[in-house]
C-alpha cells in the first residue's frame, strides 16, 4: 500500500493543465485568477465628500463662529461640469458627492447648524476633514488582485468599482460522476431486499454544487464489464475529471481498474495505506484524470476531501496545502493503526483563547455517515509505525 503523502504527490504530479479563459467578473464567482487584475482608473474616481455635510473653504473658517450663505446643493451623481464653490459661501453636500472646486474641507452636519439659507459653524474643523481624495486608495493601473486569487463577492465588487470588465481565470474542470453498484438505488425509489439508497450520488452532486462546479453528468452504472466500459469511454472522451464510486476493490464485479487500463489509462496508484478509503484507484488517460473511489460513503467523503479536492485546487491554480490546519490532539487517547493513516470525523471548535480544539466522534466505520450531522472536521492520525501521535494533528474542514 502507498503512504498518504506519496499518494497525494502522485495525484498532484499528474493533474492536467486546463488552460485559461477571459470572462466578465460577474461570471467568475468561485473561479481563480490566472493573471493579475488592475484597476482601470483611480480609486476614488474623483475627490468627494465622505459624509453628509457642507463643503467649505478653510479660509472662511478663520474666524469663528462663521456664518456662510448656502450657495448650492450637491448630491451624489452625474454633473454636466464640475461645480465651483465661491469664496465666502458653503455648499450642502451629501456622501459621495463631487467636492466643488475651491472647497478644501467638509463640515459634517452634526458639527454645525443651518439657519435658513445660511450655515453657522462654531467649532474649528481641520482642513481636509471628511474628504476622500481622488486616487487616495490606489492610482489607475494598480493591482487589485494577483494571480491565484479566488474570486469571491468582495473581490468581484472591487473589480467592478475599479472598472475591470474582463479577467483571465483558470478554466473550470469538466466533471463526470459514475455511481456503480447494482445494490444502489436512487433516493425515493422502492428498495428490494438487499438494496440500499444511493448516498454517494447526492454526496458528490452536493459537493460540486457547493464549489459551483456543475457536473456534465451523474450516471448510474450497472455492475457489468460492458456497462462500465461504455460509461468510462464516454466519460474519458468529454471530461477532465472522472469520478467513480465502487468497483475498485478485488470483488468479482470490481471492473473499474481493468477496464480503465484496457481503454488506455495509465495507473498512478491503487490502494493507499489509510482507513477509510484504502482501495483508492487513480489513473490518467490523456487529459482526463480518473479517481476510482471505494463504494462506502465515508470512503467516498475522505477521498473526495483529501485527494479529489487537492487535484481540483491544482487545476484551478490554487495551492492545495493551504486547506490544512493544525490543532492540539484530542484529550481522549487516540488509538493509531499500526500501518495506516486514520481519517477521523471530528468536531472542531475554539477554546476560550480562540485556539482550535478537536473532539472525535463515534461511528467511524466506512459505511457510516450518521455523525456528519455533528462533524465539521476530518482529523488525520498518522500510523503507529511513525511513532506516538504528535501533540499537533493536521485536519481539514469538512465544508472545504
């Protein structure tokens, strides 16, 4: 069996390059920049008021109290030409309004009084108060985000404000999921004796939906060599990433490895020293990467979080190692396997000082998923052959 770290290294070394494409930022939620994005104009675009108040000239506040006639009203919005503030006057100005030429200070409305058509300022206000200067955040051409940045709502908003209309992003992987097992029945369908509801299909569909990666197809495949061959041939022809569940162990109906290799796939690994998920099979056929996941749902979840997600991160231009965190080992005694890495579903929550704390859950067998109502972390426990469990253990967030 292959150690976990070696298996991960083999997977990452085989990840195909998907290329890039240009899209408007509004179509890139969840995608990763393949090139830096630069502001098309300075931010702010123009010198403006930061508050609701009154634009004045500092020289007109030399003697207090100052009583100034209100000459104009400036709201946020377009202007045919830049307004000008005459000496000895004030202008009502609202947040985001274009500062008139000649003005150098804004008196917020809480610090002055309005007397009909005049403004009364009784307290000193420093020059430049409550003004957003043109370009004070960044000049035109400044980098808004570097290559490798994931596009979330905040970054998309920053790109819009910076006038960016197109960004270069890594192309999304095209994914096909094949769920095998004659005993597996789609949810809601009647079950005959010996059949079970399909958990793997909903698990995988929900995972990819969570990461905004639409599946090309999710297909149930019968446990026959002919059905597996036809399904794999179609998937290899159209997908960058093919995921199968079941059919990768040593049973009489476990056809995935042999059929994949007869179709020209090159085996990268089969059987990893881990529990659950030991019979993991990974192969590559031209530009398509195949993950043959064991059929038990917990095995699917573990291999999805550890290996499939690492491959997807690499395809998207992200650093896979960034998802891992460390925390103190649970206070309860952990029993390591002599030779295998154990993946334990756990609850992670911070202590009073904000440090992450982990608590393992019961029901860790590969066919069990009941503890996922509580679990939010996947804890990695090294094999006993590597020595006593370290004081700090690595873990992954289940939602990642």
